[in-house]
């Protein structure tokens, strides 16, 4: 994407981060932005910003561990952490509700999203009781979400891809253009 923070790219009149906050905020009690580097670049968003607990780039699981630690420290009664990818600007507005219902129905400790025959493991619901296990797994070198979640009760929640895939991901400049066209063609996305 040309460097810099992808989450600060504009999609229409909002940054990807502002769009994610607007979609995720109503679904949870509190939001945390997990980002390494100078947190002042996000000062205008009113979010706590926490870098990965692990040094070096350890991938999305390190962000999940960081979120779990933050949730347990800041919200002692919390049982779950929901995670969202900022570069998927159309993620469902009922994501967390559907995750919670699915985990309760299945007796699962984890949930992840799927659409169009693909899983989207960064969009997940994580039982905070798994923090110690995740910490040990990361210390032992775990980096792949699917490999770690496979060892725990997991439910996959499938979302429809019509009229658009809610997990459409922006990874290239043309994806940002396509997303802008989608917004123009679909009201309320």
C-alpha cells in the first residue's frame, strides 16, 4: 500500500480506522487499538493504544495476547475479547452478537468468521481464560492463528457474501478503489 499506516488511509470521507471504530464500537463495551510505534499518530481517535507485549513482529496472535492482557487489567469482569481487522471496512454490525450466540450454542471458547468458503481468523471471539495457553504457545514460537485455535473448542460462524463479502480486505491500492465503488453502490454498507 506504499508504506505508512494502512488504517489511516481514507475511504470516502473516513479513515479505515474511523470506519472500524464506528462499526466495532457499538458491538463491545470498550475498544483498544493494538499498534506498535508512536501512539500519538492515533491521538484523534480517543482510543487507548497498546503495542504488542512481545518484542519483534510476532503477528496477529501477539495482538490477541496484548488485547487479552489489556482486557483483564482494565475490565476485570470481562470474559471475552473480540478482534477486528481494520482493513476490512464492511465487517458485520452483528459480528460479536453472532459470535457470542455461536460459542454459547457450541460450548466453544473461540469463534472465527467465514465467508465465501474462506475463514477470517483475525475476526474472532477469544475466551480470556485462554490467555495463559496463548502466552505459552507464543513463547514456544506459535505464529499462525489457525494452528493455535485448532487445539481449542472453536466454532466458525459463516456470513453471507451477498450483496458483498463483509470481509472484503484492502491489501492494494485497487482494493481501496473497489471499496469506494462498493460504498457508492450500496447504501448503509
